[in-house]
């Protein structure tokens, strides 16, 4: 509403995006409505980044500025955006329902302050107090205090809740539950909610600090730190880190070694728990209370075994290194294909394996040209070491399903060995085109076969990106 009011006040146009589930809508709005800026929550930036992949800078770089608010983006994401969008100004807004936007960080102008939430706007005062309400200097983590704000942006009070209002607003200052310190340049650094601070034997640990350091680790996509009761009963609380891996399983020893070189020993997480996603509230902010419940119940965590992690971690990889695939690994990957289920156990499929780079490139270029001519989507691939054509007899009504199961088995098997894969499907539409069928004939693919999938395999040149997943696709029928 703040952005909407200010935009209308300036006589500009507002395009209300229908969520961020599909990044294509952003590109469409830029082209149709000539949008020059975007405002969103940090979680949406993460989704857009994963969806657009290599086109992110090309599309999002067309904005004059981007503002994300309702929370602070991770330091890692801020650094990525600075590198990818050198001509787009980046702003992060901190605010609350009680204050609206109050503290702003011009990330582009102050990249070295990426870990801060910025400075208060003109007319807004910020100070820190201790647990007794006394003002403190709060110049570093050891002297941090509870944040208070004052200014015309502050709410009048809570509706029909005079006691809560009196508790929150005292002497014209609005009391928050956020712990902060202010550096010598006036930038505010937030350590987390007061009740989120972890007390390790009298030492205060900021979960945000642990998260910012852990987020820099290559294998972590996102993470969250909470405090739990010390199982030894010695230091009161210990930190625990929940992490979502970029690909596959995280190596706990390697991660802890990385963290140990970057933080004091008492701040080190005593447990690493890998999950497929972090819980968030309706505003897409991290829900730490949900994490505390998860830890207490441990039910959802216990389900995360290596097989499930492999299933959830597989990403499409389209660009590969020159490293060859060992024949033994390839044989096992292919074996998982013909161990896939087959309707009526007919097994009419065929797996045609291309290892010649010349033949792979020839098929790619002919397919690309024919796809452009027939207006069939062809997303391409670069330098795979192996291309597996998964075909099936067109007279088998279960042929497409059988081929799909086999292709998925092979891609998951490849993932378990650290080998990247991508499913390519234009041949299912184009395999009967004369130029392509001539090539398939030379591979001895039967005339009556449709190539339902082509699986490109190789060691990833860069990790695959997790694309946004639709919600509300699972429905339970009441018994």
C-alpha cells in the first residue's frame, strides 16, 4: 500500500503482478506496460532467480530499480544481485505493520553494508535500549539492544486493544522485539528477534549472523538457525542449523569445517538438519516458530533420508564439462532405466546411446533447425558426454508412460553419482520428420518407435537451478 500510494501520487502506473509463480509474466509486463521498476518480497526474488536462470540478468536488468521489503534479503542474494544487475539500483526496505517502511538500504551505493538493514528515513528516529529500558550505545554485537522507533509513520495504536497499545508505545517510542546495533556510519544491523537470540552459556548468538555466514557456503541454497536445549544440559542452549541443499546431500563435516574457520566455537551449530524447504508465513518470511515445532516433533526431519534427498535435489542441467562418464557408471545408469516399471511388462522400449560428440552435435543441430521450422520448443544443451534416446513402440498404448519412467530412473541414478542430466522432448513431435528419421535409421531405431525422451548426461558445468513449484496441487478425498 505504501508503494501503491507513492506511485499514484507521482502519476505513474502500477501493474499488479499475479504473484511470482511464473516469471514469464514479469517479462510480459515489461514489454506490454513498459515497467521500469519492481517491488516484491525477498522470497520472490529467490523464486525469480531460480526460474529465469541464465536469462535473469537479461530480463531483470531492464529495470531501473528494484525494491524488496517486508524483510531483509540474505547477504548472499544481495551480492548475487549486485554482480548480475550492475545497471539496476537495488533497495531493501525494513518495516512492520506498526511502522510501514522505516529503514532503507541503498545496496547499490553501499555494497559493503549488505549485512545491514540500512538507515532510517528522514524524520524517523531509532535508538536501542537494554532489558531495563535504558538507552544503550549499541555499537557492536556485544552491546546490542532492543530497537525503538519514533516518527510520524508510527501507528496510533492497536484497534480496541488499549493495554497492548500502552505496552508497545511508551513516551512516543514504539518498542519492537528486534535486537540491533548501529555502526559508526549510522547503519543499523539486526541480529534477530529478542526471543530468537541463542544463549550459549551466557554468550549471545545471533541466528542471523550464523545464517549469513552459512549462506556463503557453495552447497547451501538457504538456511535457518535456531536455538534448542543443550542435550548435555551444560550451556543451556546450542545452535542448530536447518539447511536446504543446492544439489543432493550436504557433507556435514565439510560444512562444519567451513563454519569453524569463520565464527567463534560457541556459535557453531551443534547439529545440521537438511530439509527440502524452510517453513514460511503468509508474508513469505521465515517462520522460526515452525522450525522450533519441527525440531520438537522431528517427524518431518526423520523422513529426509539419502534417497528422498536425491529425489528432491535433482535439477535440469544443460551445460556440461569435458569430464567423461566412466563406463561402469553409465552401465548402471542404463540398468536403472530397464528396471523401471513397464505396462503389462511388455518392455517394448529401446535405449539408444550416443557417445560420439560428432553424432550428438549433428542430431542437436538438425533437431534445432526442424524445431524452429515447426515451431516446437527446443531449449538446447551444451557438451553432454552421453545422449540416451528413450523410444518405444507406437503400437504400445503405454509406451509414453514406460519411456517416462525409464528416463526418470536414469536421471535420478545419474544425480546420485553427481552426474547432471536434462530431459529433452522435441523428438517426440519431430522424430518422423524425414531428416530426423534418416538419422534415427542410422542408429537402428525401429521405424515404429517414437522417441519419447532424449536424456543428456554429463558432469555439470554449473549447478542446476530449482524452479518454483506450484502449490495446491495435492488434494485429499475425504473418506
